[in-house]
């Protein structure tokens, strides 16, 4: 039995890597409406793994229980085969994901070959649940089982949230076409739905047209190259949200090149498109981030503040400079310096909330670093305003009006989830583990939405506690009683 448990632990470890690296960081499946069916299969498979791992950790399942266990293993195989078909229909898998899936398929074969004689022996015995202790392996199996159960709940919640987020918008009636680059991401997918509700016609540029068409159906026009747009195309505005995930891995030299190229190359292509079109778009709304300001302590930062040394600051500065080149062609350019964008349906908030859901939310470093944030609903409204209002130009701090520190945010999140908050994580281990990437957690940016305030923009979810509590029902399985907390 020792061999079987070791093989199962290795299989579970590979599954965890696949889920975290490919599904969460790479494909961002929980934020994609087209991934609802795939995530439902993942949730079912993870639930099966949880039962199998926790059972085999401490029990010998004999008689009828062995038959039930065999049924679960058969169901896992069927679900996996179905998952392969769904993946091929809805998205393009990364080469490393295909390789990992092949290794895991071989792994399940090895598990079945080693476990089948034991399972057959158990099935011949009288029906009973016989306690058994495998020492350290039992505890490792239990840990893996708890992890699988947690992720089954996570994926199950994502399926429910994606289902609630899918809204059928009517056909365009205002005759205005918006081109969106980066439409399949967290903000982009929500923006497509928002603009469709406002009766715009939406065209998107997607690296994976298969996944984009599965996600949006016939509601949008999908391109895989801007050269597909004829010179006579009339675009009311262009929204550029493209860029590889900042939190997608350590900032090695190769990763920095990827982060830079994924933003600069696309933005240059957008500006080239504007130069080529016979009728120039009215506006370019281009994403940036408050990382533009670097680590500035308690300094209050409005849009006139300069960039600071550091990779994140330089990345944002170069990105904005490329977007600003569109102004030479008479295109009004609005550069959105986004804070952390919060929404329970996806993005960074569920990731930040995961440890807090288990009472493990931590104050990072001193906790006194300022944390610029904004709710997704207000981001969508800012973009819609920037598309139409000529006063929206240049840099805009798209951050909530309530300034909070990291410690204040951690306590507010724990309060919303009805969990204790007691942990503190020193800055030094975080910096040693993450390098400059740790700036995302430890840098202080006291950014203020001065320009938005001057423009008369009214935040609907500008209070942090209210913003968290307003959507917290979407995460109800993580709470103690399933009810939202309101301050």
C-alpha cells in the first residue's frame, strides 16, 4: 500500500501544479465565462480526489466500500476524458500543460495497476471501514485531501459566479464600435458585457480566438490580428488592456522581457493601426498601474507625481509613453493608473482572500504601506466615461477615494469574512523569496483620484468595507453561515 500512497501523492502534487500554474496563473479560468463547464468538471474531480485521499489516509475500505471506491476512481477517469474534450473545444492549451496532462494520464495508469490487486482483495472481505495508520504518509494524504477539497469549493464557487456574471446584451443600437485588446482577461471580459449593455458594438483582438469565441459567442467580433481591420473601418474608441500578468512569476530577466514586450508590442500595434485608419478613433483608453509611482511611503500621489526608480515604475512609464504616441495622430489618449481591482468574481481579491478564509490572513511587513485599490464596477464606469467624455485625457489615478494601509485592508477583509486576523509576516522573508516581485505586496503607494474628483466622477463603491461586503455573498460557502457581512 505504501507504493500506492506515494504514487497518489505524486499525482496530487502534479495536479496542484497544473491547477495553480496553468489554470489559475496561466489561463485565469475562474474569470472566464467560457470555462464554466471545464471548472465544473475540475470541481467534481477535485471532490473525488478529496474523498479518496482522506479515506485512504486512515482507512481500509472493505467489501461494499471497496466497490464504492472503485466507482469513484472510474468516475474520475470519465470526468478526465470529458475534460480533455471540453478543453480542446474552448481553449488552446500551453505546451507545458499538454505535457503535464500526459504525465498525469500515465500516473493514473500506474496508480490503478498498483492499487487494483489491493482493491480486489478488499472487495472480497466483509464490508467494513478498518482503521489503518501509514505514519507520515497518512498525514500527507490528509493534507492533500484538504487541499483538494478547498480547491473543489473554489472551482465550484467560480462556476456559480461565472453563471451569475453571464448577461445577454441586446444588439448594438448606438452605431458605435469599440475595439478592445485584452478582452478575455478579468477586466476585459467584464468590460465587454458592460459595453454591450450600453449598446456598443464590440470588436476584440484575442491571442486565442477559439477561447474568445467560446467565451463571447456571436455577441462580439473576434480578430487575431489588427491587420484584419480594413483601413476604412470606423472605430469610436480603442481600449487597450493587454499585458502578461505582473504576478505570473518571479521577475527574472526573461520574465521582465515578457512583461515589457507583451505591453509595448501590442500598444505599438494599436498606434500603428490608428495611423493606418482613414478615420481615426476618438479615444485610446490604455491601462497602466499605480506601480508607476514606485515605493513612496506616506507621500500623497496625484497624477502630477513623477515616476520612481524600479522595474514596475519603469514598465508603467514606458507603457504610457507608447500609448501617448497616439496623440500625434489626433487621438485623445487616457492612461488609467489602476490600483488593485477588486471583485469577488475574479482578479486578485479571491487570491488575497483565500488565506483569510481559513483564518490565516496576514499583515505583510509593517502593514503601514498604503494600498491603492478600486472596485471593478467603478473601473468599468471610468472606462465608459473615458470613451465618451473629451475631458478624460492624460493620466488618471483609478483608485478608490478611501485610502487604506495593507493592515487596514487585511482587517477589513477578515471582518467581512467573519474570520480572526492575528498573523504577521515579516518583510525580509517575503523579499528573499520573491525578490523585486515583493513590491506588489510591500511597496507603498498613497495614490489619490484627484483628476477623477475634479471631473465629477462619483464612486459607487468607494468605501472599502462596503465594497467588500456588497459582493461577499458570492463567496458564501467560505463564510461561517453563508450570509454577507455589512458594516
